């Protein structure tokens, strides 16, 4: 199977290349495409050197599978991807297309992949959506969520390499007693909280909030779900945290929570944990969403609250793309 990866120089692209290298996905040849100013680099894949090619040369000819990890593709490249007839495209940034791609999270709606034809574009949900969906789906099935409030805490990596570099640079300056100018985020990110993630739309929601509000009901299979989302950028390098408060049709049964979550795919919950998991110490590098502190609504009404954490580059992105590819090849 001839495979291409667009954007191996991005954070998500680097992670995807690493996972592909270690995976059982059949790859007869791998071609790497990136912007012309960095093309020509030599990257290792399964013991062999792969030299990257300029993105302008991408045609898709002879490919069976194309991974897209570059968030900033030009219009011409997007048109080439939309015109594919022989390759399946798996894009980590599916919002760029004129026709909405099929949104897939294998642990939730992987059965949709059984009827995929060549030339189809498959979208990987956003990391915050993945984190929320995996944590909430078993509870939605058991108790039916009616209303849901989410607070999404986004790391600098959500903005890519420039976001991580901005946090590192500002932190170093402040720790050395130097002032920082408004950088990549237009405001200081180090030791700060920024109350919007992405562009603020005419609706008043940020682009990330709007993305979660669009994608999550699709994955939960409930377009009637009443959903409110707020996103805050926090000064950590990697990872996602979602704080959820839900109103449900059925009351939460605490005694069945552990068994319920143990049966769920892609999620881990330890009801007897002495200390809740934290992002840096327990979550980064894990291939599951870790759920903390599921508790019933304090009012005694039907509902619950929880915290869900995930590695935004792995579980929340590149790993899902690889799982889609493995399901297609099965």
C-alpha cells in the first residue's frame, strides 16, 4: 500500500510518523510532503531514510492512503485532495473542505468505515471533542445526557509548534526577570490564562468552541443534545482537559460506574484512586482518555460532573488517524 503524509514537520505530523513507524499498518512506500522551504529533509521510517518532497508536487497519483496533518494547506492542495478518486484521505483538520468529510472516531462510530470507498475524505475530530466523546459516551448510553456544559482547557500545543515555542520563550524570559512582549497569541501565555481559543466568531463563540459544539453531538449520536462549551487556553505545553457538567434523564448509579467505564473503549476510570490523575504526570503518552472524579449532581437531581484528560497529540489526534487506517486495512 502506497501511503503519503502531508505535514511531517507539524507537531501532530511528527507524532503520526512516530506511531506509523511503530504500527502494524502495511506500508509498501511512504512519501512525505511539506512546505518547499523545509522540503528535502531526511526522516527515518522503519529503518530507511525518507526525503521529504515539496507540497506543491503532491498529486495523489498511485496512492491508496493520504494522511493530512498540516493545518494550513493552500487552496490548490485542498482541491487536489477533494479530487482524489483512488486514495482515502484521513485529515486531522477536516473543517477546511467545501463538503463536510465523514467524521470518525473508531471507538464510537467505527462501523461507518465498513462502507468507505476510495476517494472519500475522513475527518479526525478535534482533540477536545475526542476527549469529551470517549469520556461521555458510556454515560450517555446509560443515563441519556439532556444538557451538557463543557469547559475545555487547551494547552499551547493546540496552536501547533509556534504555540509551544511561544510558551517556552516567554517562560524563560519571565523566570530570568525579563519582560515579554505580546507574542504569538497576541497576549502573554506564560503564567496566564487566555479566555478564548482561536478566532472569536460573530456568534460570540471561539472557533474551537464552535468546533466542539458541531462535532460532539454527531459522535454522541444525539443532535438534540443541549450543549454549551467554553474554552480557555492554559500555560501548559501539551494535553487536553475537559470539565463536564451534565443533566441526565436517568439518575447516576454510583455503584455501577466502574463496571460501566471498564467496558468502554479508549477510556480509563479508577473509582478507588487515592489521587486524581494529572496531565503531565499521568496522561501524556497514554493511549486512553483518563477520567477523574465522576460524581452525582450535588442538588440530588439527575446529573453528574467529571473531569477528562488526554494527550492531545496522541490519543486526541494522531492515534485516532492511525486507528482509522488500521480499520480500513482490516
